[in-house]
C-alpha cells in the first residue's frame, strides 16, 4: 500500500490504477483532489447541499467500485468523474419527481462530455470554479445561451425538451448551445491564462 506522501504528486490516471488495485491512500488523494468541484456540480444540479453531499458520496462510491472500468484512452478522469456525478444528480432529481423521467439524448450527453473532456477545459473549469470565475464566465454569455446551457447541463433536459419548454425552434436551441459552449470554453481558457 502507498502512503499519502507517495500519492501526493501522481496523476489522476496513476491514482486510478492504484485505486483499481484497492489502494485506499490513492482513493483518499483522488477524493481530496476532486471532491470540492464534484460537490459544486451536484449542488448546482440538485439545489440542496445535503442532497449534493449524498450525490458526492455516491459518485465516489462508484469510482471506488468501478475503478477498473476507467479507460484513460477514452478521455481524462475529470470527464469520467463529472459525468458520473452529473448522472447521479439527475437520477436524484428524477427520483424526487422534480421533472418527469426522460430519455437522454446521447448526442447531448456526448456534447457535454466533450466540453469537459478537452485537456485544457477541465483544468480551466476546476480553477475557475475554485476562484469564482466560472460564474463570471457564465454571466458573460448572452441570456439566451446561458438559459439553454443551464437547462441542458443543470436540469438534464435534452435539446428537444429545451425547445418544447422554451418554445424555441430546435435549430435555435442547437445553435445557442454550441455557441454558448464555445464562448464558455474561450472565457475559461482566457481566465486561466491571465
């Protein structure tokens, strides 16, 4: 077993390999490294800190139990971890009947994962959230783009559901989501590089 000092400077991917071998020190380090941002994502979606903490625990339980399924060739750990947290939070909302159960649009799910998966974006998002810069970046988007991204990411609506809920044409929803994600990525990368 590794000690805490031995896992302090290793990459997420190395930690996951150790976690798959049931290294608790590596798991604790990974938790310490990512729990704040995962909690932030969960609380933003479920709008309740206590429920967000439950989502956080369930997310990391899944990381522990499914560590062997993580494939670093499919993308960085952050994208995998954030995807688990987001699905867990949306499942909680569905169980609470906050909104009717809806089938996820796989293209929408992949778009969100790709936005997180690009190497500089997760690091930029992590730093931005820690410094309050993500909120600033979201506020710099147009109100229309902001609304579409919030409905898609934090409420789990598909683009078709967003179009129905807002009365917008589906093509307009697609365009606002795409442009909003591009601008958000640019704002976050600019904030980190400053």
